[in-house]
C-alpha cells in the first residue's frame, strides 16, 4: 500500500499526544491521518503535507 505515484513518500509518526495543545493542532494531527500514539502513516512529499508537519513538528517524527 504505497503512495509512490509521483515522487517521494514520507512516513509520519505520532510520538507525543496532542492533549493539552490547541484545537487547531489536534485537527492538524487528525488531518494527517494520525489517531493513536506511535501510529505511522505514509504521505506523498508535497508542500501542503510539509506545512502541516511544520505546524505540529513537536508532536510528530518524519522519516523519508
């Protein structure tokens, strides 16, 4: 189940809970497809995804 349609794929892992952070940050984590601590999802490496990751960089870990 890879998303390699047009270039790089990045893996995003939730390493810290969003509890105690703003609703906006919680919604961003959810929009990335992350629901559980330790869960990893794959996304195409796009500017939109990179912007979302930048907003919650203290909660997630990224590997390429």
